[in-house]
C-alpha cells in the first residue's frame, strides 16, 4: 500500500488527523489539540537538548591531540570522525523526507527538529576536526566514505532509505524507519566508545563532551522513531504484508556483523578497548533497540552492558525516561579515570 505525501495546507480538513500516515488534515498544528500526546513530550525533550558545537571550547583538545595522542590514536580519531560525518550527512535527509509522509503534524514537526539536530551533529564533526587538524588532513578524513570497509557498511542502511524514497509504501517506510534505529542505535556506538575511552584517560574531554550531546540526541531520535513505527503497525495491521520481526532480526544481525568487523578494523591498535567486550556491547545495543519496537531480542544471554567503564552520559531505557538529568548538567565537565565499580549505570 502506498504512503501519500501530505498536503502543505488543506482548509477543508480538520486540524487533528486521525492517524500517523495516510490521513487527511488541514496542515495546521495546534499543540493543545493533538492525537498522540507522546509527541509533545518528545518535542519538549528535543528542544531541551538544544546545543551548538560553538559552545564547546576545543583549546585543550587541540593541544592534547598534537602532544598527548599517539599516531595510532590520531589515525583512529580521523577515521571515526569521517565515518560519523557520513552517517549524519545522510540522516537529516532521511528525516526530512519521512516528515513529508506523516499525516500527523506533531510527529512531523518532531521529525523536522531531529533533521536539524542531525545537521548540527554533522557540523560538529567538521568543527572537531578543524580544531585539531590542518585542512589537508581534514579532507583526507572526509574521504573515509570511499573506503571499501566504510562504504559497504553504510550501504546496508542507505539502500533501504533509497528504496523508501523511490517507492514510498507502508512496507518500505517501516523498513526505512527500522533501518534508522539501526543507524542511530548500533552504527555509532563503537565510535562513541573510542572517544569515551580517551576521556576516561583525561584526553580530548571537549570532543567527548560533544559526543555525549550527540548521543543524548540520538537516544531521543530512536525513541521518536520507535513511537512512529509502533503507531504505523498498530493502525495499519491489515496493510502490512511482511514479517516485521524476521526483517528486523535479519537487518540487525547483518548490521551487528558489519559493526563488529568495523570495530575490529578501526580499533585494532587501541589496546585499552577490549574488542571481545566491544562485540558483546554491540550485540547488547542491538537487543536494546529491538526492545524499543517490541521485537524479541536477537542475542540470548546478552542483556547487560559488557563495557562497564562506559559512563552513563545520558539516560537510556526502553521508555526513554525523558525526566533524567544529563550527566554533564549535574557534574563538572572534568573526567576522572574510571574503574568498574565506581557507580556506573548501564548504557
């Protein structure tokens, strides 16, 4: 079944649509009269998350990058920044395109904000790299997209996005939204772990602060996307002609495999990160994401974070508790070297 693009304005239709897709509405959004109140909660959280990279002082990072990081760490730094910039170059376009298909304006406007935040994330990687590298090295980092390991890894998600835009059906839309959760809930995390590993050794704290803000945003984006997925499924049961759980398991399984391959490729010289723990951590992240869309876990016995040293920078729960305080809002932006038993929550 096709998914129709919503009209920008239709004065003959009611303001409050009666469904998430393929329903008519005027195009006028009254936040005090919406069908799904969870989107107002998400909207407020998205606004509360607002930040820009200019707020973060990179002076200390610039000095440490040149003086304290090994050449191996600098190489990994460049590769991961390049990879993350690719993912967040694609994501705002996906969110913007998806927004045009949502007949519920409250959900659609949340998607617009997520798209804007992804633009900020993309700029953050440029801002970070320009703070520590010369222009030539920056260019090389952003050529990472053309490396075979990176391109093949990202093609898994990008191809699904293209299928949705080329043929917008309920099936292709659901698949695209599930792929979005893979991108934001699995594909970033080995990269995030690298920056947090630097931070726990008092290195590149400015960069890791920025990464923590990005991760906090991504968790909210996952929650928003999961809400939309569940509403589409609930409202269109008779028009869904594929096995959602089977598709989700196949997609996450392939994504986890590629993420593990990438982490072992890019982090092989970072001896402080246990790559076996990283593998379990990636599987753990996949299980957490699947739970958000009511799909059973893919990996038995992987129900705890194997990388206990990763600080809970932002809250993470199946219901995305939107009331918890961000780590950086409750403590000084200075890291202490961390150990396994110093009060970490799960991430």
